[in-house]
């Protein structure tokens, strides 16, 4: 290199060094997952199976994380061959298994001690399946009977015992506001305080507050949230959800310091499941764009 080329290169480097450094791309404050219930009509109709779900999420919707519903592979919780196949499909698709939503395994707050114990133990197989698939949690229900106080004590007992089992293998036990008294945010928050375990928390669902203010309910549950369910039912001409203010709800989630997955759970009947998922995803992406 001659002196002229050296000086030219030096000047060019010096000029470049004066330019402002490129701003690093901001990390999104949440990532999107897809709840399998969004496709329940398609699955019940025989058009797809649980094994198809990872590929559909990735290829059809561009989503890399999924939330299973146990009733779509109800008899497979202990089927090692089936779970291995599902895990391999997820690996091939580059899809993360997030959680398993568990229903039909008994009331974790059943007033009858033997039935409550059985309900807790019925969930063990799903904890094990979740661990194998790489999920962080199973989602359960807080079901009971009796007075408000009695139900809180009973559910706290059942959830704590299930939480102890989950803690042994590093799996969370999270409760959704899913009807009955569990849809009262203050009640479920009280149950969480009674349990007081790091791996037992909540899955606030935007749509499941029936006799309770949804915005207050999400605020009640966010301190314990280990997941968020972005329930949607219908949309207006502007693309926004007709029944709730998604932007307000997601701001509550953000202000709580939550930085995990937000799961799309379309449950409407007017639009196809396909279009409902896409419209919900569009709102979430708009929020991420700020």
C-alpha cells in the first residue's frame, strides 16, 4: 500500500468513526404463542390432529411457540412413542412447546379430601408430559364448592400439593380464570397468596371475566402471571376486538413487568378460526410495533 492509499483509507476510517453507531434493535417485550383451542373446531372436525399443530402454527401463521390442550391427546400423556414423535415434530419445525392446558382431571379444590387428592394426582402425568416436551407449565383450573373462604382454602391446598410435585421436575402450575369463582380476580389472587410458591401462578385470560371487571381482573392476576391468554371473539371494521380494549389490557400486562409469551386464543364463531387467529395476531403485532 502506498502513502496515498494509506492516507485515503485512514481518512475514510476516521470519517466513518464519526458517524453515530447504529441503534441496536429493541427486544420485543413479549413474544407470541398460539393456543391450540384457537383451532378446536378444525380439530373436532377431523381436519387436523394434535401432531399437525406445530407445523400449522409455524407454516400457516408464522408462530414459533404453542400451547397444547390436553383433550386433543387425552390418552397420550403416558405414551412415550407418541410424545417422542410430537417432540421431534416440534424440533423439526423450530417450534417451542410452552404449556399444556389441562381439563377434565377433577377439581383441585374438591371438598371431599379423597377426590381432591385424586384430582391432584390425575395431573401428575401432565406435569411429566410437559417436562418431556419442554414446556414451562401446565394450566389447571381452580374448581371447588362452598363459601368463598372455603373454596379458597380447598383450592390452595390442592394447588400447593400439585405445585410440590411440579417443583420436583421444574414445572409450573398455573391457574386460569376459567369460570365460577376463579373468574373473580381478587379471589384467585388471594388463592395465590395462600399458596405462596414460586412455581404456582396464574394465566390471566382476557375474556373469562363474567361477573367481574376484566381490566381489574387482569391487574389482580398479573403479579402472579407466568403466561397471558389473549382471548378474542369478534372484530370490528377497524380490526380491533369488539368486546374489549386490547391495547388497555396489554398495557396493564406491560406495566406489571411481564416479559413472557402472550398466547393467541381465538374463540369466536362469526369468523373462521383462520381469520380470527390472523386478526388477533395483527393486534398483538401492532402493539409490539408501538
